[in-house]
């Protein structure tokens, strides 16, 4: 059996879920003023692209109102990749480089992490785009645990 990149989905019990905080913080740093506005929704959901060895390669730029909306958005992103524009970004405060993909002017995918060099950023973009083209979309979403920030810091890693 061949293992290939996958798009996996996570849903949260609500926007107050502390597990959603780091996701929002990263997307906000990458997108700046273009970051999504978080509205009250029952089951905010996100998607992320992971490699065959489960390493995160990219994540959705938006928060969606449920699994179906996230799944539809991921499928639409894959279908529109040929028209995607890569937008490099720099975190001036830390001197790190990132990126996002825009389709029709709207951010749809953001980098999974920050990079020290332009070469690393370029490799990340190329890997994410080529992986998205062949990724298998998950058919369900995992429910993120609703831990407090204190519980998260106490977890064994």
C-alpha cells in the first residue's frame, strides 16, 4: 500500500477552545491584516496538509463552519491550484520567512511554520503545492480536545 500526502480535518467544540488559539495566532502572523475574522460558530473546523510521514506541510488560511465547509474548501483549493499565486511574507520582528497561497486574491493556504532562509521557504512552497495536487482528502474530522492552557503545558510531550 502506498502512503501519500493527506488533507486532514480538525473540528473544535467552539471558538473558545484553547487548541484553536495557536492555529489562529500563526495564521494571523502569516496573513497580518488579511487574517480571517473569527466569528461565533458551533464547530469551527480547519484543514491541514500532511506528508506521508505525518509532517505538517501547510494549513488552511480560514476557519470554517463545520467539517463539510472545510472539506469543500480544501477540494476547491486543490481544483484551483493552477491559478494560485504564492505570496512570500516576512516576520520582521523575528527575521523569519513564510508564505501563503492566494486564489482570486483570497488567502487559502498558509505555511505550516516559519523559515530561516528564502531557499527553505521556496522548498516548502514547492513541496506543499506538489503534495496538494496528489493528496487524499480525509472523509471525517477529528474533534480537538478541549484542554485549558494549563493542561496543555502539563501534557507529556
